[in-house]
C-alpha cells in the first residue's frame, strides 16, 4: 500500500515538474514589448489577427493614429460593419484602440509579446488573447 502511494506521489510530482517547465519555457519565449517598441513595430504595418476558425483579421496601423480594420473576408457583415476606422495609441506600455461602433466604442488595451520577427502574442485587458502576424 505504501509502495503504491509512493509510486503515485512520484508520478504526480514528475508531472507537475514537467508541466511547470513547459509553462516557464513558454513564458520565457515571449518577450513583452515596451511602448516605444510597440510604436516602432506596428506603425505603418498591417497586423493579421489569427481567428479561431482558421482565417486572419487584418488591421492597418497608420502613423497618424488611425487604425483600419476589414473583416469582409471573414463574413463580419452579418454581425457588424465589415470595415471600420478607429484610433490607436500607446499608453502605459500597452497598445490601446477604440473603434467608432465595433465593441460598442469601448477602449481596449493590449499587452504585446514578440514571439519571433513577424509573430506576436497579444493579451487584451479583458483577458482574451491570441496570436498575430506582422506584415508591411
């Protein structure tokens, strides 16, 4: 009985160590961007948000603080205006944006983490997160 308990204890401990190691590696692989890094990385670029059902949602960040979104290819016209312009800025090391009608005009801010040269991980202030790629 003691032997069985000890074996289970060792297995559970090993599983916990492996899980923690993967989580630590993933966190180390993400380099959080500073405010100035965010500005230089996205100004004048298109960011393609990866969506759960396999497509990408393009956003274009202009140097004048305007952001353009186009969800036409994703069929957004059924639920909301397929295209919209909003504004973007960087505050407290986060990318913030506000749309005229999308998301009821509420401000959303994002922490951005660089995964590699053209890949980002984003985490919105409401807890949602995902990946994106950067293009010219």
